[in-house]
């Protein structure tokens, strides 16, 4: 139990800062990709047919990938805030963020389902689910759970809405993640 109070607070603060950086960079990447998509300067292939196909599919796929990054950044920010607050609802937010993050591993399951999974895609999926399992296991440890205060009002509705939106993004864009591995 030595140092575990600082451990949860430090992990929450680090996760929050990493999430803010991820969120800022991914929003910047999304804006840049959308800007180039609107201008039509994605890739300049040689024939008009190649240009149309590249512009339509390539930029859209990149935009969806950036949306996945924004959603991942939001999960990190939510989990970090939950751990820093050390309230039961914060613990619940962190655990639910970990569970929602498991949905991003569906891209590997999608690749296996379509039959175009490589060994690295399968290894990524297995590693992803193992990491989520470890996160949930760490959050369920008695030393961690006892650090959260007893009196709490519960999870706020905006947090539930954000978690639901991130889950929908993870499921809806699960086919996008396989194209970049």
C-alpha cells in the first residue's frame, strides 16, 4: 500500500495530460486533413480517374482515422479526470473509459472477419485486449478502490454522453483502423 495514493493521482494526472496532448494534436490533424480535403490537394495522381478515387477514398479514410484519434484523446482525458478526483464516480468513469477503449480493438476483429488480417493486425488486437484487461484489473485492485472517497453524487450525464459517442465512433470506424496497419 506504500505510495499507492500518489500512484493513482500521478497516473491520473499523467493520463489527463497525455489525453490533452492527444486531443490537441488529433483535432489539429483533423482540421488539417479536412482543409486539404476541401481544397482537393490530397494526392495528385496522373489520371483524372485516379485523382477522383484518391480524393474520395483517401481523404475520407484519413478523416475517419483522425476522428478515432480525437475519440481516443477524449477517453484519456475522461479517465485521467476520473482518477485525479478520487471519487467513486471517478473510478467508474475510468473503468468505463477502459471498457469503451476495448471497442477500438474491433478493427483487428474486423480484419479477421474479412479475411485480410495480417499477423501484426492479430497481434495488435490481442495486445489491445490484454492491455484493457490489465487496466480493468488494476482499477479493481483493493488498494486502488479504497483510495476513492465514499460520498459522491454519481457520474455526470455529459460524461455518459461522451462515453456513448466515443463508443459509437469506435464501432462505426472499426474498418478504418485496419487500412493503416
